[in-house]
C-alpha cells in the first residue's frame, strides 16, 4: 500500500470526480505557468489497475 499526502490548499469536490481522467486539469493558469498535459494521474490509475490495485483521493478544499 502506498499513501501520498498533499500539503496544498485542497481539491474541489467537483474536480475530484474528474482528476483521474485523461487531460483533466483543475487550474489551467497553473498549467500555463508550469506545463503539463493532465495525464499523470490517468497513467497512474491505469498502472494501479494493471496491478489489481485501487486508487482514490480524500481531500477537503481549504485544508
């Protein structure tokens, strides 16, 4: 089992539903500044599935 902790400002619930989809990005201004295609978590989800695992998120906006 792996656990990753986000120390940022939290993720909005609407985006949490989409964040494992290909090309999904919550904040486009962040993408313009730092780059990225929105594929990272989609790839991770596929790899986890290949190993018969599960992946999920727990996050509260503002925390």
